C-alpha cells in the first residue's frame, strides 16, 4: 500500500492520472476510488504486453494537500493462478508506476511521478488473491502507518504498452433472496449463480467483530455449503472491523457463487450486499417467451457469459482455474456476440493470442491464453481449442462487419495453420491423442482420446477453409493456392479415413457426425447419408454431445428439415439435456450435463491431478443461445455486419408467444411470433433490406421497416 502527498498551490484546470502495474492495483485520490475499473490494469501476456489506464481526476483534486493511495496486489502476474496452483508465473515481484499530470488555469503543467516521495504504508491485507480471497483488517486500513519508502522496481518491463481495450467493472447489485439460519452459521441465498464480490457494511457490526464469509454454488440438504468443487481455492473473506466505518469491498479477488455462509456475527439486514462483475459490454440481444423453462435456459446462458467474461473468456469463476480457455471461448463466441457487443472484448483476447503465440514453439496457440509462458504442442494436440485463432475473428467479421480483426490476425492464423500442416505430414490429418468433443456423455477421457479424430480434424478443415478464403479476399494468390490445395487434400483424407460409403462416421457418435457435417462435407449424396445417420442417433439417444458439437446440434436438425425433432431435443427434460439442468434448479449452465446426478448427488468425478471437476457455472453448453437468436428468432447476417439481414424463424407451439431483438451495427432488428388459433402471426422490424422466409415456404424481399405476416398453422 503506497501513499503520495500532492500539494496543489494554484487553481486546477485539469488533472489526469496515468497508471499501470505488474500485478493488480487500485488507486484512491482523497479517499475516493479513481475510475470504475476493477483488477486494473487487466490481464495480458506480461512477458510482452501490458495495459495502462488514463483517468481524468480533475474533480478529485483540490487546492492544498491531496493524498494519492495505491493498493498493489499480485493478481495474475505473481499470485497463485492456474489449475496447477502456480505462483510467480510471470514475475517474482509486483510493481506499480504512475504519473499524475496537473494543468493549472495559467496553463502551467506540473507532474507528480511514482519515483517522487512515495511512502509505503502498513497493509491492511494479511492475504489477497483470486482463489483464496482476502483477509482484511479494517483498523489497520484507517491508521495510515508509514513503514518505509517505496523502492524502485529493477525487473523486466514488457516491450508493448497500450491503453486498456476492455475493462472489468462492477455491474448488477444482487440482493439477498433468502436467509437460512443454522446452529453454526447463516446461509445467504442470492437466488442466482454469478461471478462477483460481497460488500460488508461495518456500521452494522459490533466493534472489533471478525466476519468470515465462505462462498459456494450449491447447498447440500438445503443448509450445508458445498465447497468440494472449489478444489484448492478457499473462496473466503475474513474481515476484522476494528472501529472502521468505511464500506468494505474486495479489491483483489472475486468469487463464483450463489450462496454465502456467514459466521462470526449474526446477520442483520443490510450487512451484506453482493455485486456481479464482468467486462464492460453493451447488451445487444434480448429474448422472451411464454415457456418459462425455455426462458430460464436463455437467462442461464446469459449469466454464464456474464460470469465468465472477466478479462478473458474463462472456463468457470469459482474454483482454482478461471483461465482464458480458447476452446470454451470459441464454442460460445457466436452466442456471446448476440447477447452483448463483444467486439472489443475479443479484440483484446485476439491480441493475447498473438503475443502468447510468439513464445509458443512452432506457432502453437495454447488451450489457455494468455499463455503461462513458452510451451510446445505437448502430448495432446488440443485441436478445438487453439482454433479460436480462426473461428473468433471470422465470427467478428460476420457480426460486426469489419475485416480488420482477420487482417490483424492473418499472420497468426497462417502460423497456426502451418503448424497443423507440419503435424499432418503426408497423412494430411493430425493423428494422435486429443480430448475431442470434450465431456460428451457416456464416454470417458480415455475413449475420446482414442476416438477424437473426426472432431479434431474437422477444425483443421475449417481453419483451411477460412484461411484460403481470407487469402483470396486480401489478394494473396500464393497463399490462396497453397491453402485451397491443402484444404482439398485434408478434406479428401478425412472422408477416406473417417467416413464409410454408407455415411457412418468413425466412432459412430453424435460429435463425429455433427463436426463432419458442419465443417467438412460439401452438400451431396454422402452429406445426406451422414445426416440420416446423425438423425437416427438423435432419435434413438436424444442429445449426446460435448463442448464443441453442442453448438451445431439443433441447427443441423433444423437445416435437415427436422424442426420438431430440434424442439423436442431442446425441450427434453431427461439427462443429458438443458431442461434437466433447469428443472434441477440451475441458474447458469453446468460444466457436465449431469453435474447433479439423477439421485440428487453431485457428480464429483475426478480428472487426473486436478481433482474434482464439476462446475455449476461453465458456459460452453450455453452455445444453445445461438439457436435462440438464429433459429427461434431467425436473425442472421446475409452480409457481414448485417448490411443485409435474413429473418427466418422456426416455430413450435410449446414456446407460446416469442419476442426478441438484436442491436446490430446497422440498427436494432426485432422478431416476434405467436400462435393464434389456426394461424401464426409474425412481426419483424429491420433497419436495412432483409429477406424474410416463413415456415410455409414463402419468401419476401423487404426494405427497412416493420413487416407483419400471417400464415396458416399446419
């Protein structure tokens, strides 16, 4: 905790603070927080890249003596992080640097730098970290006890310094919904699983009270906090009041939770308040319908995004992980880009990929980004994860209309695809162990590792498709020729190795069929045979997909003409299935389809050294949100950035009345439909030219405006 006295002797015209850190900082000017960003300067690939912040603080500076305080934590830089619980991943010592620039009314400019007269104060934190939480002594915080002078940082500073692209901020206030009192503690139920922090009002505490808060996602037997799935994360707050009166809010941690266990004091109304936190993004998509289970599933995937768009697309917000998984990120990217404007969020993540890739041997894109350091491919290819390098910028092009992301990422994509080509060799396929369609039901990791080929290699085909087309757009004829030729070789090798002449895909599981149909096979006889086998599997087994194939399950059923089967699958209340989660009290998407088993117990399956692997807030299966927008509402771009729009909804009477919208770059698109007796009424609003296609086969080319149709309900 650092302090600098700022003496202002003249009237101030403007004041700006420029600040960064290796670690996490929070600045206060005259006891008021500077800015609204939390976990500043943000998580980047520190060996090469660092953000800084620029704050206008004119209103916080006054004539006379001012006090600048800066709290510094280890954060991702040197604190405990990753599921391996490493410390000092990027450096062994955190550091902070700032410049306060004041312009007076006479236009004289004075600067105060962090190398000038900064003292170190006794820290009120005994501990502060993402996984374990905080131990905070409020009495110490109020005393400002000087323990020495700040020392200069002598370590390496990243070469690239730029202003923040996308920041995490505090969002919704989450009120306590239910209070459960037990002999040992009080359980507070916030009614919603989310990522956030809990604030404590010390004015409602006895003097010198010590409060302990433990966080969890579910309760056992209605009154016991379940924490086994946190693994090595304590996820707790210990707060000692002293005589403090200032609201306590964690600065250096956040939790994934629905329930908080309070001990040490009795709960009184107003003592505890929670706030959600996630990246600052504009809400762009909305959906509602009369079927409350379908609507709840929509809300669940939305809260999954909120909980996991924290600096990077994380896997889960509660346990000792919270890492930037590329696979989870790409699988959910389309859905997320409908819910919120994610362009800046992913612009930042793609930059993390580029910088991390520089230190990964052979041009590899790691399964987690920012990478924890130089690395190679390793035993598992992790195809499906690193392919975010092509899938995400291509999605951004279609959703937001800018080719810039693909252009910026071109060399990165090319580097990764060249790695794939080398790994494939003369086979034109990358053969070897991988996780395949991760966490598909009924198959363990060992089985999938040996049967992953149709899923893993489909991503290579998609990479080559995207890159060859991009090379053509960018007028790179040599690259276009190389990658088009390789695409044909790999596609042909895929078909020869994995698909029989009667359309059976090797392994005979849904993920294999889906990924072959989505990324590999051109329309034609073999495509239809594979589709027929896929449909038979769904009719027999219902939903049976993992992280990657789930995104395309319902869309492929729709596109095959099996609309009712698609909605039957969506609405299926058995396990595995989305409605099974909803009916079992889920308020976010689960990591495993059977995170809660049918007997009500937790599926606490262990995976290697990582231990218990079950999260109740893990958004990959929330990719069903894409189906809501593109098929139930029918909103798709016909041209990049929605310069021309397709409105092609698919209906089912079990949903009742449906309404929704998406705020595209060209304007807000609205879609609604409702069954009324023997008719279905449709209402659309489009900001630009659109093609409207209705379930009766009719097609309407329309201009900007509101368009209403009625068709017979057959």
